[in-house]
C-alpha cells in the first residue's frame, strides 16, 4: 500500500496539521536531522536527490544527514535527540521502546531479508544447533541479534550456550573472515560482500524472521511537528518511487555509499523488497511475533506487556493517508 503527497497533505490539512499558519511557522524547527543507512536503500535516493532539501527550502529549514551504522546506532541517536528520523528494523525499535527509548514507528522503507547466520566457506556449520559452544559476532540490539536469539531458541539453545562477541556489523564481518570468530549474524550489504567477495556461506536463513525496515521518529517530535512528519514521509515516497522505477540509479547510490561492487549490491537488492510504505497490521504482527519470541527466550522480561508496547510503538496516524 502506498500514499501520495496529495493524499498525505490533504488529510493533514483536514486534521489541521499542515505547516503555513503563523503558529506552525514560528514553531518549526531550524533543521531536520535524518539518517541515511546502507541497509535503507531508499534513504540514499532521498539524500542523493536532495528531495528533502527541495521540500523544506522555502521554509528555511536545513537538512542534516547522519549515517546510522546499524539499528542500535539509529536508536541511540534518536534517544539522544541528535536524530529526528532514524532507520531501524521493526523488532529493534521494539526493544528500544521497551528499554525506555520513546520512539514511534511511522513508515516502512523495505521488506528485507537482510540477516542470516554466516560462516566461512570451509565451515561445517549447517544449522543453529551447530553453534553450541562456538563464538558468534553480533551487534546487540539489531535485527541480526534478534534473528540469532530466535534461531538459537528454535534449536533449544540460548545466548548462554554460545560466546557472543559484540561488534558493529562491519567489524563482525572482518572478525569472521579473519577467523577470530566461528560465525556471524550478518547484515546486508556487508553480508552480501562476505558472500560474493569471500565465499562466506549463509548456513541458516529464515526470511520471515527478518523484521521490516522501519522509519522512526521521536515521540516528542511527532507530537510537536506532525506536519513536518507528513512532509518527510511525502518526500520518502518520492524517493521510493525513484528507487522502484530506476534500478540503475538505486544501484549507483548504493555503490557510491558502500564502495562495494555492483555484484554485491545486486545480491543485496535481490533480498530487498521496496513495494511497501504504509505501516500497519503486517508490521505489527511481525514485530509482536519477534517480541514474544524474545520474551520466551528470556531477552525481554516476563512482566513486559509486549503487545501493549507494540501498540504504543506503531503510529498509524500518517499511514491513514494511504490509498
């Protein structure tokens, strides 16, 4: 499901959310701080095409771009107030919310299979159970971490049955290829690089256990500037349309940002669906399933009402403008 600029802003006008009144102009931020991430291809089109800069130039609002190296970093920046919009996996946003980070999930930028369990080409690993007693590189608080926990749980294991080596995604790949760890909970496009360039094997895949690519904002920002949020999502829709219509431009943006070859980016894009945008029931169900699995595994405390936190996390106000 998609939403158009006219539908977005038309509904926003009906709700009194459109900028332009003296009060809203006076209260507008001087800049919008938004992330870009190589795991969020749409963000690269948005940045490279300067769509936000064009949208907000007439308002005198500057755009500040910040790179997020993973969901954990995006959530950290959002919590610190150094980002207004940040790219994460859905389940990662849930963990952030449970841990007191007042984020709101407002938009879907992708439906990816961006994580899997990865081993070197000469490894004998064939299933998650093979990781018992082994070292695994992982970035805590991200979809690969959540994917690992769920995979271990299905094999009757917990994090205590493996040796977690906490590294940011790119460092996890290098640790795997150097032989410093036995396996890695990978993330594209770095995972695709290990696969294409170093022969690494994805020995356990489960697409449905990858949660959605979600754009989040801070709760206070959404409350204070709903008209800004609507316009940012309208800009995102322009970028997503370009990404869908012009694969060559999308590939070029990813190649330039990652410094990875076309073959690696092609592998990433094979596993990345960009035909969704409106947040709602599918994302809620996926995030809830991940949350309940993490609770069963002991990562989320038993007394947390996961369903309520998911309801608090997902903000469909802007998605209601979709058609």
